[in-house]
């Protein structure tokens, strides 16, 4: 195929692989990652998730809600002629949450920010009970960056 196809496929594969490699390491400090996974150094391969991990029970080398949202969004953007707009993005997120092929990611692993905002997209009132917190490490994540990169790929 063409150069653009190869580059796009490479981006998708690299994102899926990075998501799968990072999944067992999520929420761990650098010291814990080195101790538990890297033998004192860096991590260069897929790892089993630990039972004390937020990803406990994830399959070995499996993608997470992060990559699956980006992938479903890409499919919706393509169906919309490559145009990225609010309506299409919302439709993609609701499809991701409810589609039998991807709802497992929402049901088991969607983080607190994703859950809170999906409820709003589906018409529930916005939960403001924790808005006073500047940064709550139990609910603040890097999920937006993990899901939003797909827009850059379209650019």
C-alpha cells in the first residue's frame, strides 16, 4: 500500500503496543516499576499485571480502554469522511461504551474521569461533589492524552 497507509498503520500498532506495555505499570511509581518489573532498570517487554494493580485481571499484552476508545473514535471519524466534530466524537464514545465488542473495557476498566463524563454524555447530571479538589490522585489520570492522540493522527 502507500506510504500514508503504512505510517497510519504503524501509529495504530505502536499505540496499541504502548498501551499494552504500559497497562501493568499504571499508577506505579518509577521505583516500583523498576522493582517489580524492570529488574532495577527499564521495562522492554510485556508484563503480567499484578493483583495490586488497577489493571488486575487484564489479559497479558492486552489493550485497555485508552486504545479502544481511540480506535473506535477513528472508525467513527472515518465514517464521517475524516471530519472530527463534537457530534461524531460523542457518538463514538457512546458506541464504545455500549458496543458488545468494546463495552468490556468500560465495564471493567474505565477510570473515574471516563465514567463521570460518559454519564454526562448520556444525560445524567454532572457530579460536582469532588470539584473542590485541585488534584485527587485517585481520580485524576492521564486518560485524555491516552485517548486524544487519534485526533493528531487525522491531522
